[in-house]
């Protein structure tokens, strides 16, 4: 324990640059090689129907994908594999924003975010909480979480939308001043298929409020969230 504390005090905590590649064992963006014969076994085993076969190749709907690896295990030809790259956010509204530029450029304004857990398992929320620590240091980009939707530029939704929180999501969105944006964070909020169709769930965030950015993953890594937030800040600057 003493040696660990000595190492921490000696090395301190270094803020990291944004890195969208993880450990070599990370289940990241899927890659479909030339050996795919369109057998459809990957689609059969997908628990959330995120995999389909189009023109003889596997196609992944990352808004639904849980990155569970079942499709990779079922691939008879080993042509479907995980890379160690984060699947980055999808910009759902028309914008000329280049995400790579949004990350590296100096932001012209701040971004205030209101988080709403619409019914998550807390995995996305834990990863989101890491954004404020010294390693990811969200505040260096002029981005901060706020307590009131009336102070927020963007609403960040995690979890599948439950019946009990559908009204809260609508009211939170309505309370925000214009211009405003919505980010769906994680497979539940993006795709809504994680828990299937039940009496207790409404579905994905886009079924209740208009979504501008979708961040796939179960859960997304903090670096992927950070890229999306930087892109959102740049999009907001264009709207102002």
C-alpha cells in the first residue's frame, strides 16, 4: 500500500489526451472482412437485432449494438472481428462539423450539459462521471454539467426511456432555452432494444425528444463521450 501511495505521489495524476483506441482486448468497432459469405449466423444470435445481412455482408446498427461479441463468436469464417477503436458518435442533424477538428480546435464558447437518467443500469453514468476526474478533465474544453435544465445548452440522456420517466424527459427538454441539443448516450438511449418491448419501457430517447447526437456503446468509454461533447459544443457554436 505504501509503495502504491509513493508511486501516486511521485507520478501525480496526468491529464490524458483524447484517445479513441483502447486496450487490444477492447470490444470496439466491428470489422467485416472479405471472407464474409452472408450466412446470417451473426444476425441470428444478436440479442438486440443490431446485425443484418445486406448485399452479402454483415451490417451493424451501432445505435442498438451492445458490443457483446456474440456475432463475432458465431461467425463461421472468422471474418467478423472487433477492433480496439471506439465507435464514435453519429451526428444526426445536418451539420458541417468535422469531429476531428472539433476535438483539436480551441472552442469558441462553453457547453453546459444537463444529464438525465431515463432508466439506465448506471454503467453509462459511471463512465460519464469519470469525465470530471483529473484524467479526462472535461472542464479544460469549457464543458460542464449543470443542475438545472434552464441553465443547460444540451440534454444528455442515458438509459432506455421508462414509462415513469417519460414525462420527466419531456419536461426537462421543454424547460431548456433555445438553441438546445440532445445527446443520446449508450445503446439503451440510442437504440432502445436492450430490454426489449415491455409495459415498463417507452423505447429510445428519440421516441420522446429530438436527438442530435448518438453515442453508441454499452457503455461508451469516456473518450468517446468526450469526442461527442466537443463536437456538440462546436455544433452549438454554429447555431448561436
